[in-house]
C-alpha cells in the first residue's frame, strides 16, 4: 500500500508554512503487530501547539525531527486491528500524524468514538482536545465559580469558543477578545459571550476591558501572550487567576522577546498565574468528556469547524491559523 505523508524538512524561524514541509510517498504494511491497529485518517487537527512542536525551543513534547512525519492528532477509521478492544471499521482518535495511513500502538492516546453521539470530527475539537483544554483549564487552574468575570483571548477559536460557553454555563460574566467584527458577532450570537471586543479596532484594549469589568477580571484564559495579555493584567481583580494556555501571539522565543513586565500586578494583586498542558490531565478525560457530551446533547454547546480538503493543504492551513483566518476549529479533511 502506498502512503502519502507530509514530513518536516526545515525548522521555521517563526510561523511554519508550506516551505517547511515536503510530501513523500512511502510503502506501508497495514498488517498490524500484536497490540496495534492500522488506520486510514479521515480528519487532521491543525493546532497552535504545532509551532512549538516543530521548534527547538523548550516545550512539553520533544520537537518533531527533520524528515519525520508531522505530528498531529487525527480522527481515523480502523482498517485492520490486532488489539482486543478495537475492531475493523471502528472510528478512533489518536496521534496518527499528517499522513493517509498509520500503524499505531493502540495503548497510546487512542480512543474509540461513537458516530451516533456527534460528528466524528468533533473529537478533534469541542468533544476532544479543545473542549478538554477549556474544561480543565477553567475548572482546575481557573477555579471558576458563578459570579466571576472571565476574559478569554482567541475567543472565537477552537478552544476559546468552548471556554466562553463553559464559563457562561457556570454562571460567569464572559468577555471575549477576538480579531474581527465577524468573530465578534460569532462570539455574541453563537458562543454566548456577554461581551466581545475586536482588539484590532477598539483602540485601547485595557480601557475597553475596564469599562466592561469595573470590578476587575477574576479569571484570564489566555492563548496569546504578547500585547493582548499585557493589556489584560492591569485589569485583573485582587486574587485573580491567569491561565497560560498558549502563546500564539509570539512569533519566536529565540531570542526571548522583551515586553512590559507583569510582576508588579502579580505581586500587588496577589494573582495566581499558572501554565496549562492538557497531557497532565489524561486520567480525568472520561469524566470531562461525559460532561462535554451532555452539554452538546442538551444543545448548550455550539461549535464551529473550518474544514479544508486535501492533505497537501495542511501546512497552509497552519499558516492561516496563526493569521486568524479560521472560524472555529481548523481541520483538514482527507475523507468523509
């Protein structure tokens, strides 16, 4: 069997793009060894974390090696199984990479999906890593409770859109920061935000937040860092909680970027600032997924997908993600 793959050929200095990857075709034996499964990828997830994965900067996972298939979470269908818990035809979620086919150890991050519950692509977004990130970061790191004022950056994105709805379901006042008037409307009309700010056109971001949150921001859910975060920290309430979920606004950490210092706000407002990595919470996935699925079935959890067809378009979709072109979760579709 021939297998088309996208491999990393050059480390980017900043945002990765098509020039950093190459398409190769290899032979693959789809007869899995004991404990393994063979799968055909249906959807590939495009995530902000990928910029860190292709860089030599310090990260929570080792960098993708030059010449290696690009790391990616995917939804796939099993073509052959040599594992008692999985059967041919099952839909599964796993770290199968930017390629058409994969033979993988079924004990590592592989989860069976129920296509009757929701479209299987949702396992890469609202009912998968995006939803889980929003859920755990808000409840475990942010300790959100009814009455809190919560500010969320990248508010219309795959993670932010779910975070805003979870905070609202918990009884919080939600303020979304996003980069276009179209996304502002999406935040208000589909994702239940109380307020949404176009940070590109509002002028003074700090003043806009303070007007909407006169008593301060209790929880800051941040996927950006950079200038947006610099504007939020002065708005934090006493004993506020800031959660660093991503750093999408920083092109490169080599050399270390220099910006306003937040230490004085952390000290004087007694802020609790913590970093969030989803892999730290794998043991709690089943409980959280049950809750997310319940909200979805009740009609309380909306989500958007930006879908592009074709494996060859994955690198360009990653570039577009950082440019903010996508609305909701960015996916590459290889097959229905």
